[in-house]
C-alpha cells in the first residue's frame, strides 16, 4: 500500500498557505477539460515521467523537502506514479485518492468533470 490523501483533505490544504506540490500526471490534453488552478500545481504528464524519469520533476519535487500530492483523473495513474516514486526513494509523497474526478464531485465542481 502507498500513502494517500482524500480529496476533501486536499481541498482544505489548497485553502491554506501550506507549502506542498500538487503534481498532476495527466496528459496536457486532459487539462483543458478539468484543472485545479493553484500556484503549487506542477504538471508532469505520465508520458514525460516515463521518458525522463525523476529528471522530469522540478527541483522542488525532487528535493523531498515538502509534501507532494500526486493527482490524475481517477487515481490510477497517480497511484502508479506514487508507487514508482516511492521505489525511487521518495518519501513525503501521497496519491490523491479518486483523482480530479472525485475532487470535482466532492470539493469543487468548477474544476470540471470529464
């Protein structure tokens, strides 16, 4: 099993000043359909992560100094990315359970559903 965060908890964190990275691993074409707008958002599509590995991540994400919450559409790709990053030695990383779909349904419908 891997660490997870509920979308409701993520919603509370997004309202705070807390430092973290929201790592969206969806493909760029999906961002037009649903997106959380926040300065802590980093978009690194799974395809780029697969090609470049850890180098695809920002320095802040690689540093492991602040929590990283990994997001995708339903939580499948993000759970794979979370497990992969843990195997690479990352700590302080969490899968967003249910993905942006659950976030839109339970927290903020304005982000969009697809």
